[in-house]
C-alpha cells in the first residue's frame, strides 16, 4: 500500500489508524485481517498493519519502522509486553483489570480484561476473526485463565455470525497449537465475583456492559472513598454501584443510587450484599431510586447531598452529537450543583471521546462560575494506568472534582 502525504506523516508519527480514503494505492484487493505493508514515497518500508476493507478505518497499524518478520513468537512477545506494562499496578486485593487496551498496547481493535480466573476478549474489528485460532492458544499460554469469553462489538456481529461466532461465545479446550480452538455458546450466563481494592463485585461477562464491569473508573472510585466520610452521597447513573461501595467504605453517612435501569439497581444491591462483612458498608444507609437521572436531578424531590457523582454513559457516540453532549454536561452539572450543601463536592465525569478534555472541563467550570456559588477545584483526572491513551482518539475518560 501507499498513502497520501498527510496519512503517511501521521503513521510515521505513531497514529494507529489509516482511513480508507487515505489509501492511495494497493497492489490488489484484500481480505479482512490480512497483513498489509505500507511503503513510503521513496519505496521504503514504512509500516505493517491489519487490513480492514469493511470499515472506514482501512488499516490498523501494528508496527512502524524497520521491517519485521511476523511469526508466532513475534505475536507472543507483544502479549508479554502488554502484561509487563501492568507489572506492579495491582496486588491480590484487585483481581479485575485490563490486560490489553487495544491500539494503545499495539493490539488495534482488541481488548482483554481479567475477572479473577476468567478473561474476556472483546473485538471491535473484523480483522481478528480469522486470527482467533492462532491467538486464543497464545492468550491461554500467557495469561493462564480458567475460561475465555468472546465479546463482539455490534458493528462486527453480523460478520462474526457468518464465521460461526457469536457474542458471548466461550473458547472450549484450547490446545497449545493453532487450530485447536473452537467456540460454543457460553454455558448459562456466568457471573464472576472479583475483587477491586478489597471490595467484591459481580461481573456479567457474557451480557453485561462493556466486558462485564466499568474497570476504567477504578481510580476515581478510590478517590471518592477519600472524600466520603460523614457525607450523604448521591450516585447518579449508578449502574452496579461501584462508586457507592467505595463511598460507604470511606465512611459515608448515607447512599442514594439513582439509575433508570431496574437491572442496574438490582446489581448494585447484590454488590452491597457481597460486602456486608465490612462494618462501614453495613452501617451506611442505602436506598435505590429508579428514575431518569436528568429529570430527577432537575425536577425530582427537593433533596440535598454532600457528595454527588455524575458519571453518565457516553453522551456523544458520534461526532454530530458533540454539541448536544456538551450542552447536556452543562445541564447535569447545574442540576448537581443545585443539590449540593455548603462544603459539598461534585464529581462530574465524561466517557465521550468526541467531547474533548478542554470542552468538557470548560463547560463544567463555566457552569460552576455561573452558579454564583464560591467553589474550588480539587483536581482533574484522566485514564487509569491499565487503560493508557496514546493517541488523541483514545482520550475518552476525564473527570473533574469541585467543592462548593
């Protein structure tokens, strides 16, 4: 392949995507997952990637620089490198975290999460479907799980079904060699109990959100614990109650989980039950409210809190939704500030990649100023260390803490 000048420059600087309309020349048509070699304008080797003819991202870069020979050992070394980057991050009190974070670890369109002795392999591109029989035995050999669950993003489920694969399939009896792997529908719907910072949580690894749990907010949950003592806490968009359990262990006086999903609130209650051996969690008053968070915050019962957590799902999944999302983040912040007691803390988070860090922090800060209330900015946070972000499109997670 050869690229246009701008795309060639971006690849040389380390960007992991080449959009289809930036591919200027290729010697033949290709199939999803084939290795594609990019040559520069001087006919020198530039990069190696996985070809994706069915996506707007036509090539997902694996390697830039000098030519390499792609062998099973080359792939295995990349797995070891991903694992080595996590060395020392977690002790035996945390048994749920990310082993591979897609492009940021050199595995474009692929993530691997650990929950105790179960790993969940999630694919976001068809480029990996033809490589599973080679890849899965390597994953078992490197990470030694008891079981491996396959998850597929919606955009590739149709292609996967044609290949005889499905979301929630489980690898069966993989041998040490490529070709030994087969996938079947996972037996039942396994719910894995894992630990995070000594707290126990459920992960719904077959049908749950993402790979079963929001592992990327771990560092913010830990920070909330340090702010929670003696406070009445509102966890809006509470999902399975992760922030709430940390707040309870941190000494919160009361907890209110607010979510529109009855399933999510039930999951939060089960997570509380898993941790009733901890005195502070047992002693914290806990209630659940099923309601639309935007409506409840704006017009619901007049209640005030000392710590409010606003962690909505992505409000801008596409670029054209960006302006509306920024406005929504401002509306949420205004509603949250209006329910804070003096001395209260607001945590406002965004997982929308299409809303930049500057735009998100800017609208929350501007909303705080326009509230007319005296406040101070405690801190801002970004990606957890097992979710590194190495290129602009990967910078999705950001949070800001304000005290009023």
